[in-house]
C-alpha cells in the first residue's frame, strides 16, 4: 500500500532533506527560522557522529554518545519533522521521492530537495571482502567490530588452555590487520595497541594481550597521505613505537575468513593469518548519486559523487541541492566540515530564494584544518600553515570533537569516558552481544552451502 504526502502543510514551501548525517542535520537546523516545512527522511533514526565511530568499536564510547536520536536533536525545531524510510526512487520531473519502511511505501513531494545521503565503504571492486573485513561507516559495523576485537582476546584465552592449540593458531587470533592508513585506520590501529598494552593488562590468565601483532596496511607509501610530510613521519614513528607494523605500498589482493593477502611493489604476495580484519580504506557515495546523475545528465566521479554547479545545485535543477559526501566540486574534500558547510550554504540559498533575493552564489569551502589522534596524549594537527603534534594536538583534537558533538549530555558523558580510557586505563564499553556472532555464523554457513551466492551485505542507502 502506498501513502502520499503533500508538498506542504498550508502555504509554507516544503523542503525535503534526505539523510540525517552532518549534511542533513546542519541543513535542517540552518532552516529553523525560515517559513518552510522541513522533512528529514533517513533510513536511521539517529544522527551519527562518524569520526568517533572507531571509539565505539574499541570500547571507549557508547553508541548513544555518537548517535543521538534525530527526533531528540530536532525536538525544539517546530518547523521540522522526521520520517524513517529507505529512499528507493527520486523523480526529479515530478518532484517526488519514494521511500520504503516496515510501515509501507511513502511518496513524498517537495518544493526543494537537499540530498545529503552520505557515503558507504568502498572495497574497490572487491565487495566480497566486506564479509570478512567490516568497514567503519555504520553503528552495526562498529558493534560487530567491537565483538570481533574483544572476542579475539577471549577466544585466544580459551584456546590457550587447550594442549592441542598451536602457536600459529594463537598468533592468528592475536593478529589484527587494519586496511587503510588514513585518519580512521591510524586511529583504529592506535586504539587496538592501547587496548593490548594498557586497557587489557592483567585481564587474562592464559595469554598476554601485549603479545599482539597489529598490522596497518595501505597501497599508499605513507600514513595520513593528505597531511604535511613532517606530520606523516611523526605519526608513523609513533605508531611503530607503539608496536604497530606498517605495511605500506602494498595492495590487498585477498581477504578471507582466515587472513589477508598483500601484494608488494615487486608482485610478491604475502599472506597474513588473522581472524580480525578491519577495513578503513575508501568511500563510495550513496547509490542515489547514480539516480540523480541519470535523470539530470550530471557526470559522476569514480567514487559515485555527483558533479554539481558552483552553488551545490544539480545541473538543470536549481531546486535540488546535493551536499556533503555525495557532491563533487573542485577543491572540496570529502570531510565532515565540507558536509556541514555545504549544507549550510544550501540552506542559505533556499532562504534567499524565499525572500526573493538573488541566488546562485558559489559555495566557498573554508579549510579549518585536519587532525588525527594516534594514541592517548599524542595526535597530529594541520591548521593552515601551523603544524602541531604531540600533547598540544591531542588536547586540540579533544576540544574540537567535543564542540561538534550534539547535546550537552553527550559532551559530558563523552568527557567522562575519555577520562576513564585515556587518563586511566579502563574501557567501560566492552559489552558485545551474541547477535553479530550468530548472524555471521549463519552467513558463513549459507556461503558454504552456496559458494556462488552473495558474500556481502548490501550497500548502504539513505
């Protein structure tokens, strides 16, 4: 059964926002005082603070601190409402969007559209890797990784009691491979090292968690590629002092249940036996980008991002804005800051149009710098011409991320968890349920029964 939602309630124009990430939320909040009705349509009921997702996976933060409910965030914005559903169709000519939810099919019309559906993990044409190496893009990914990371130590503790257990088997259980040496991969590798050497010390009787092998692999020749070379070198040196093994300039050619295969520059393939693989390399824009491109004639880049006009509108459709990870625009990186700024720019253009003011002003991205945390008390930050590292960069990193977290309560509890994890040595969020383990076991059994069947989860849609 298909329900239909009109374009507005009363005389107010209807702005439909697809996605509840940085782009969707910042666009909606920027329209709070305009005479419009704003509908946020997303396939999740929360706003995900993705830069801290790796801390959920490593037991530092809880889910609620990085994913507050969208309705709670927007509860005071009277001109905004939230609908849950997965967008399956966008009809630019009819100015309508079709979404699916357990409640049924909904067709929503709009006067203006902001598409902020974000991106998912890219496996560079090897989607079969996803089953064995979860990405770091969703809450489900983070919780599954939490279960796998902490589960690896638990399984090693049990196997170490078995006289039949081999050294190779235990070594594979205590080997962690992180693919991707960008900020997410560096932060994840650093946190696993912190877990092994500090947080889990004295927790086990049959194994020593410090006897781990942590591999950070990437086809690039350096960690943190976009950063200044001096910061890249300092981050790499610090990782190696923490015991992280850097496998750079190596391409991943195979990922399966029992390990990872890396190909070196000379074509030599090296096998690493490991039960825990983490994919932190590459992003792919939402499949909705292809839908918009097909109907508008706009080109897309290799990551599926839509080439937009200078003001972030879709070519030939000034009523449609594409922002954040979905848009391709010269000089604009795929970062959270770009999503926030482009979303606010789109909202500003809509506000000008409502007032009858001239529109079409080009979006100007303001680079506020880049930063990455390597371990407790050590980070690197690039703020224009200023290069900061060590403790000052770490404090700066904490401050910036606290500012952009949504809600005072989340900021306070996050600060407390950071104190427990970074000043102390505990991890208060180590709980992992059986749900991911059971689901993974069923998936593996199905694949064994049908080797030619699908081996990956479907790509995320907004």
